[in-house]
């Protein structure tokens, strides 16, 4: 019986589910719950209570399914009280943003949110689509954009949290799609092609140059997203590209792990996951025929 989805979108079978329960693996919390026939209680996989016998366990995709089958929620792990993994990842994101001026070691981050580095790395990537290090780098790029508009390139690099101008330039293709100097000049001399696509949370705009992805944004209106892009890169040549739009729609339609709870519990994390998914694919394909 399939009860949930693993991070790759493959069906999670009962043997995998039982292995998670036996190991009290908190990284599986939120992906399924299990009921114990002898107690009438259902729990998260990572529940610290005494492990049940395998023959007494039933698996359910959602807490509501377990309750419909007659089980009541565990008072220790509160399986119907939201997904604690989302709280941990949200706290990790806040910590990384609060310390964006420096590189935060995974051990430090795990200590700050109360999760082991290994579990945090796996959980963070499953929820957001990025590792903590990648997430922090992307947020530094946001700071770099803001400071480049108001100061000289060299100063902006350090204000954004990069250790040197060389490290900022090495990351510029990945996170700016152009050099910091060109970005500071509003994309002067750069050709930008962009795509628009509809998502469950609104419109998404993705823009690329020959060097990388220069913008991914979500908004209520495609017109406003286009206006923001042209204002940010008012010295660049910007044009909408239908081939790129088809590629972005294909990425958005690709099956992924269930994100319903993510979108309901944390819209910001949902938006980050969605944008990161598109960014990752387009970044790997820069220079291909759709550009």
C-alpha cells in the first residue's frame, strides 16, 4: 500500500514507512502517520513513544484518514497539530537571513533550531528544494542586488556578506545572470529573455541572460512583474520568449512531492520552493536551444 511520497516523488511503501517508524526518523514527519491497533492512537514517524510491534501498525497518508479509521491523536507528538518540520525549516531560514553577513556552519544552524546537522540538511532540502548553503547564498544575492543599486560594486560585495570581490564575481552568473558591475548599471548591454507562467499562488516570471538566471519572481499580475523587470534592468534589452515560457510551464507541471501543507502552513517557504525549482532547471540549461 502506498501511503505518501518520498522526496523524489516515488511512492513510499509500507516497508519504508515501517523502517522510518522503527528508527523514529523525524525527517519523515508530515509525510504519513501510523496508527497502533492495541492503543487506538496514531503518531508521527518520529514520535518518541515506545515502538509498537509491526503487526499492530497501520499507515495513513493524512491524520484525517487515521481519525476516520477510529484512531485518536497521540498526546506526545501531536500528529494533527501541523508539521514540525516546517517550523524547523522556517526557523532555519530566519536564522540564515539574520546572519546573512557571514557563512553559517551547518552544525551551528542545527544547534540553533534543535535538529542534528544530517537531519536538518535532508529536511531543509526536501522542504525548500535547496540546501541551507544554497539558500543562504541566494539570500546574499538579494542583499547584493539591493546594495549594488546604492553603492559601488566593491563596497556592495562586502555589504552583502561576500568575503571578497572574487567570490561575488564567481557567484554572479549563478545568482545575477551577469557581473555585479553590469547589474549596477541596470543591465546595460545585456539581452534578457523572460517567461510568464501561472501557478496556484499567482503569476511567475523567470528571466535569463546568456550567462544565467537574472530574475525569478512571483506576483498577482503579469503586467506588474514585467514592469518590475524592465525597471530593474532599464538599460537592458528585454523581450518575452514563448519557448522559454513553455519550458517554465513544463517545470511547473512536473510531478513533485505533495506541497499542499507547505503552501497552507508557510506561503513564504512554498514560494521559495517553487522559485528554486524553476531556477535550478533553468540554471542548468543556460545556453541551450530555448534561449
